[in-house]
């Protein structure tokens, strides 16, 4: 019987080795989706288009940082003049370099959930040199 157990152990070890080893653990999924690319042009700004970024479930007190890429889909360059958040709990970071047609600019932001609970909706208004209307990013989070 001991010989049968040993043979079974060997077969199992060979099978695991042949199949790439022990089962792999699933990779951790980030709380925030990867940054996405959004189109910015004077026609987009005139239309008043907004993008929503769902930060998902956030623990109270946690700071969540993410970014989007602003792609210039228009026919003239633009500069990000300023970015204004609807709440002091949200900070922004961006370059003030001109973005030529077809080029992209990184726009990062961080939501500090300290003192918040439940469903949160925050807005970031991005003003550019293209139009007086801002481009809006709406942040949502479920703080628990």
C-alpha cells in the first residue's frame, strides 16, 4: 500500500510540474481602474461633455489617486489653465505645457475620503485655452 501511495504522490507531482506547477493565485485587482484616455477639443468643450470616474468602494480615511489622459482631438493646441475641484478633499496635478493636436497630457487627481461616509459625488472642472466652458470630470465613490 505504501508503494501505491508513493506512486500516487509521484504522479501528482509530475502532473503539477507538467501543468506549470501549483495553481496560480489570482492577481490583485486594483481598486481604481487604469487611467483612461478622454478626447478634448473645442467642439467637445462646447457640447459640455463630462466623464465619470468611479473610484469604487473606499475605506473612510483612504486616499485614492488616479489619472486620465487628455488627448487633443481638435485642430489647434490647448493649455490646461486651471482645474477646480468642488471640494477641498480632491486635489489635482497636471502639466501646463501646450498639448498639440494628436498629443496627450496627463491629468492626475486624488480623493481624500477622511470624514466622509456613504455615496460621494465630486466634480473637477478643467479650464483650457480652447473654450470658456470647462471639461468636467465627475468622481464617484462609496466610502465605508
